[in-house]
């Protein structure tokens, strides 16, 4: 994933309110594979700004749904 993709995703969601961000995520999940890198960028931002407890919960949720 190159920096241009990150910048494009960030620009797309900058200045959106919570409802709009929710919609972007909901519309992307289960959609075309082309949107998966964008979700990755959003997850990266969430991960980088989450505390260790939240990160552990995210990993736990992921693990529960992979088995």
C-alpha cells in the first residue's frame, strides 16, 4: 500500500461526521475487493490511536470470528 492510497482515503473521510464515517465503513464491508485497502487504512488509524486494552479487545474479537 503506498502513501498515495493512504492520503486518498484520509482525504475522502476528512471532515465527515460520525454518521457519515459509519456509512463509509458499512458501505465498504462486504463490498467490492477494491475497497479493502481503504478499510485497512481506516483500521490502521484506529489501531494507532487505540489504547492497549482496546487493541486487545480488537484482537480478541478478530480471533473469536476466525475460528
